[in-house]
C-alpha cells in the first residue's frame, strides 16, 4: 500500500502544481486586464483633453475673429470722427475732390437711347467673353461695331 499512497501523493502534488500554474496564469491575465483597463482610462482622458483642446482652438479662432471685427469697427469709428471733425472745421467749405463740379466726370460722346437688341446666342457669348476679360463693357463693344459698320458704309 505504500506504493499506492506514493502514487496518490504524486498525483496530488502534480494536481497542485497544475492548479498553481493555472492560478499563476489567471493572475497574469488579471494583471493584463488591469493594464488594459488603465490604458483605456488613459485613452479616454486623452480623448477628453483633445476635445477640450479643439474647443479651446475654436474659441481662440472666434476671439481672433472678434478682435479683427473690433479693430475694423474702431477704424470705422475713427474714420467717421475724422469726417465729422473735417465737416465741423469748415462748415461752409466745399470738398476739393468728388461731388458735383462743372467739367467733372466722363465727357459725353452722344445721345443715350435705351434699346432692346436681339442677337443669336453665339453673338452674345462672344460679347460676354470680351466683357469677362475686363477689357470692355457691352455698350463699348456694340458702339464700336456700329461705328465701324457706319464708317464702312460711308466709304462705299
């Protein structure tokens, strides 16, 4: 019976070793789980800090925009005060620039008449293309065409 007891003791010892190994494995898993929990908490804190930083950046942009608006408003106030000061300084004086003065403005080139003109779309596209380049106004283009045509008719 001595051998049986030894076998049982050996089996019991082996079982205890396996249980200890399993316990050690469970401890390591628990430590890993705890580590993951701490990492998740840290990630959540970082996300909250990032949201706060984004909010602060947006507030800073808004503050900068408000500062620019305030500067513009201050500039306009100073400009208006200067205009009022100049107007009060010489109540009867006329401005040296701008306004209605004899000889001022574009010289008349003829009589203005309002007309309605129907042209094919391709002609209007060409007129618009020339106007879009910024070289001419529609009236200048049409005036030039008419003047050239009338000059050519006179030469016939």
